[in-house]
C-alpha cells in the first residue's frame, strides 16, 4: 500500500520512518505548501516530491493520504482526498467542529474509502490494561477521573509553533486523554469549561516574537454518559510535573497512568494507603526482551548457578558501600520464612511486569522516591506483597536506597 504525506512539517519525518519500517507499506512521497520542505523530506526518506495536493490526488499509485497539515486545514484537505477516492488518515483533530467531522465520515462512506484519525494511544498496552481493569471492576465503581495535558511552552522545541497555538492546547493535546475517557465511559453529555491566557507574548527558537490569539490554559469539567465526572486540564504553559497523566478514582481503589501518551506507561493502583502502590496486571504478557533485562535467576534454596547481571552489580555495590547493606541484611534476617529483599541495581524496568515473565516467584520493585518524607513509593506486581513496600519505606528513610533502585523479592530459605 502506497502512502503519501500532505504536509511535511515537524512530525512528517516520524511518519516517513514508521512507513519505511512496515514491510506492507511504501512511502510514495510528500507535498507541502512551503517550498523546499517536501523536497527535504523525500531526499532523506525517498519517494516523490509532489508539487501540490492536486498532484498527489492525480497519482493513481497513491492509495492512502496522511493529512499532516495545520489543524485549520484538516477538514478541507481530507474532504478533497476522500472525494478523489483516497483513503485518509488525518492527524487530530478530524475537523474543528463536530458537524464538519460528521460530514467527512459521510463523505468517506459515500466514496467507499476509509477515514481514520489520531490519536491512537488508546491502542497502547498501558491504556488497554487500564481499561480492562476498569471493566472488570478492579477499582470498584469509577466515579471521578482527573486528566492532565500539561504540554509546556511548545515554542521551546517546535520550530513553527504558531499553528498549534491557533488551535489551542485543548484541541491539540487535550484530545489524547479525552479519547481514552470517551472510549471507557461513553460520550460527554454536559460540559463546564474555562479558558484563559497565561502568557500572551511568546518567542520562537529563532528569536521571532508572536502573540497568542487563543487561550493557552483550559480547565473543563465533563459529565460522561455513564455518569463518570472528569476534570480535564490542557495547557501550553504549565510543564508536566507531579500532577500529570490520568487518575481513575473508584469506590475500592484508584489507578494512576503517569503518561497517557506512551504505550508502555507505568500503572499504579492505590488501595487505602497514600504511600502503598501495587502494579496492575498487564493485558498481555510482557516478554523479557520488552523488559530490557536478562532473565532473573529462579528462587531456590542454595546459590548454585551463575549470577545474573543485577546480582553482580549488587555484589560490587556491597563492597563499595558496606554500611548501607547492613540495613538490608538486617531486614532479610527479620523476614526469614517470608518474603525478603535482595538489593539489585537491575536495568530500569518500564511499564508493567507479570510475575511469571521474570522467573517466578520473583517480582520487581521499583523505588520511585528518595525518602519517606519525600513521598517515597514502591510498586509491585503482586497485591499480596504490599507489606514489602511498607518495609521498603523504612529503608528509604534510612538512606539505604536511592531513586531508581530496584529490588528483587523472593522467598527466603529457612
């Protein structure tokens, strides 16, 4: 299938790379209203430099058009492509109005072609896992959701930010969590919203100044069809910080997804205690290759067999910092017959971990904080091990562990 890009701006190179990585797709070329941009793109990724949109639509070899134009041009470009018999994938939003978007869907149906739209983050493993947990009642009845789209000042990294500021942060980035929420809880039936401008005058990377014509800060309260209330914040001024991602709050538990834009985001399920988090089980198994770590040695009595990489690092760390490891040894002695801890500087494990995927009965505990008074938290893939993070917090307060450390929990031999 041959795909042509309409719009050769900041995101076009990423599209071209992804097309090249898929054997069933071929990058046909690109066009752009700004002279030279399409030529630069195809020089790096191959394909044809189309002189205009009309040239793309006249090429019978093009099956699909990816619409990467500015948001205000999406509907016009998509309509022309659909009427020319081309399948279309468009960047978000489909259009700037609901009626216009519905008309595009009708145009696609009338011409027997497909219309798809970003964002696709709902298809990610973390997002699907969260949805599965909600569907199966893992949080109880979900009544409230907090969604944060704090994207910062995009002129600090985007070479031509004006078009994104014209559409505003709610249209450009607020749609990411909104897509996830409407899939889970149905369409929004009632909205109360507020928007304002926090910083009117901005400066591009090249020093050119520009002024905002739309708000750069929005807060919306959304009532979904199934009764769930959501608070959605979208801003092009506030940077991502501790208040970020998606929080689902149910009668029995809460779930936090720190990065709704990443397919492999971490998930943390909180039950009752402010500082004890347990990782939710993934929707599908996570392979050792995805974990980015070699298989861990199976737990057993005795210490036969070669040491895993994380164990070798731990031994070197003990030789360098014996005073810190005395605290770990004391903890291990207290826990004989139950679940103990072995210090490990394992490769950082992102996303979710299933116990069987890392050599049962091991689990990985990720230290997120630095000390108990700094909001130290730990995650584990087993709800039955919530007592381990509680003891882990005492180690944090004693300075025995550092941020980013990992511990491997295993049954201890008597």
